[in-house]
C-alpha cells in the first residue's frame, strides 16, 4: 500500500485504490497534483469515470489561448437571454427564464465568472444534488433544464465537447393531493361568500362560480373575458386571453356552456343588461379574501382561486367526461397527459365504476 493508503492500479494510469475500498483519480491541474474520489468501490465503474475526467482535462487544454477558452458561464447566460429577448415569447416566459438563471447564479457561487471549460461533470452533479435539497421537484427540474440548455449552447458554440449533465437526473414529481370539499359543502361555502357583509360579497360569489364552472385560468383568461366573448346562442365562451400575449398556450378556444355556467352567465347578464360588449364580465378579479373567510367560517381547509380550476376538472371527470375533452376545455395541449397525472385518484375511481358495467 502506498502513501496515505493509496495503491496504483496496474495497467490504468492515474487510477488508485485505497484501503477503504474506494477508487480515486490522480491528475495534474496547472502543474499541481490533485486527488479526486471516483465515488465507487467497483473498478468497472471507476475506469470510465477516470476516462471522463481525463477527457475533460484534455478539453480544457484544447485551444487554451483561443477566444472560446475564455468564455464564461456568465457569457452563456447573457447570450441565451439575448436570444430569448428577440424571440416572440410572453413576458412571463421571459421572466421565468430570468428567474431560473438567477437561481443558478445564487446556488452556485462563482459560477458566473467561471470559464465554461473549467466546469466539470462532477461539479455539475454536486451542484444538482445541493439544488435538489433546496427546491421542490418541479422547480428543481425547471432549473436543471435551464442549466442543460446553457451547456448545450456551449457545445453548439464549440466551447464544450462532453456531456456535463450525464450525472444529473430529473426529480420524480409526485402527483399532488387534491383535497376539495364535496358538492354539498361547496354549495354551503359559496353561500357564505354570497352573504358576506362586504358590498362585493355577491360579486365575489359570481367570480368564484365562474371560475369553478368554466375551468378558466383566473388572471390570464377569466379576468379578460368580455361580454362580446360570450355567445349565448351558440352556448360557449370564446377564450382569447390578453390581446398581446393571448392564452398560456398561444391559442384561443371555445369552452361550451354546462348547465351551471349557462345559468350563472344569464343571471349576471340580466343584472347588467346595458353594459357594452366591450365590458369585462367579472367585476371582482381576486376573491381570495372572501374565499378564505368562508373556508374559516365553515372550518374547512382554505380553498384558493387555483383550486377552483381543479374543482372544475374533478367534477368533469367524475361526471363521466373523457379526459381528452376536459383537457381541451381547460386549454391543455397534451391531450390530457397532465390531467391523467393530476387526477389519477379520480380516474381510478371512474374506471372502477365503468368496470362494473362490463358484461362478458
């Protein structure tokens, strides 16, 4: 056994085995000898990891004096944000990219000024593990997704050659637990909102019902619906969203009336028959305060505006509407894949009911 318990592995330059069973790499960086754990006790695993380290070191040395060798991670972020700005993206999408990039800079101190060719797969993997402990699965996946795009840009520009994300895995997203009241409790909850002493209680109740019966997104869709978008003869709502950014998925759609939605819209129009078609249907955009008051009054978990969209999807599925149709009404472009994950428990119950009808 050699110095400090390290023993060179015969036939493999730079590979060492320690008395604790772990394998290590021995290499030079800037003329200085460095040890790096390969984090395995298996030679079959250690050898390819050592080969990757050697490859990364060679890439750092290639064209050391060229302009590409001086490109930093900060340079890549600036470049990708410039590309984003010239694309026809929605403001919130641009903001999302910016937030991801800022998170990368905050969670990896010094990365902005670090030369791209000095970033190693080992360092990226270590950073990703730290990141996973700080954020939920969805947020984590979003951030590493942006890191992957940054490094891909480096490869496209000839700055990088290897796959620095090879050791990074997406986090598994566990379907959220949907805890919504039954229909009877929901109606009592709506009644509390309607009777709120605030002069906006009734209007808030209308907004809550509109969101629950239509499945529209509150800020980007429902808040922008005008009377001219309501087709009482054709019995549908023409959902267009903001004139500049449109809906979330850059598309318009028609949401058909269901009995409750039709009843609500007719009652609202009868209350305000003289309003022009250019007037917005909802007078209260944020009923959160009234919703929380009603929830607390009944002693049930607080229902948030976003939950009303889940309520719509839940009732539709439980009523027997197939998931692709519900997805279309709600503005999803994935054919219902997201809803299948979100409403798994409902889907199973519905499937069981259908299974009872099968007769061989």
